[in-house]
C-alpha cells in the first residue's frame, strides 16, 4: 500500500487530486485532522468508491476515547492504527474492538472470531 497521510490530510479536495493522479492507493483517516466526522466520512467514501484502502488512525496527543474503533468498524475500514498497546489511550481502543467483536459474534453478524 502507498498511504496518503500528510499528502491527503483527510482533505477531500486533496484526495480528489490524488485519486485523479494516482498519488496513493490508501488513506490514513484522522478524524480530528479535518475537523468534522462528516468530512472524514466523505473522505473515506471517496477511497471506498475506488476500491482503495482506508486506515482509521489516532493522532499525536490522543485521548482515551475509543470512538475511532467504532468508526473503523462502522465504515468498514480495513485497518486501524492505534500504536502498540503500551499506554492506556491505546489499550482502550483495542479493548473497544474486542467488545465490538463480541457483540457482532453474539448477534450472528460476524462468523470469524480471532483466537
């Protein structure tokens, strides 16, 4: 994967240019980089429409909010970037992913469960 991070900055105008010129084939989606969840969703949609990858990412100075785990699953992102589970603000995101997995399995909406 060639990931558009600083190149795209979760900005739909830059992403449109990048898609036109094949700058990258994946987006590092940082929700609080662009300013609004709706803008982030639009950015992800642009990549999904081209069958490209989206990586939902935390940012420097991240908090213990687990919302990016919910967002990653909710939009169907193929990846999430939260860093090594060495600090609380990262562990909380991994724990939320496990909770989501347990819920989806219990509802019959997920047939694969990591072991």
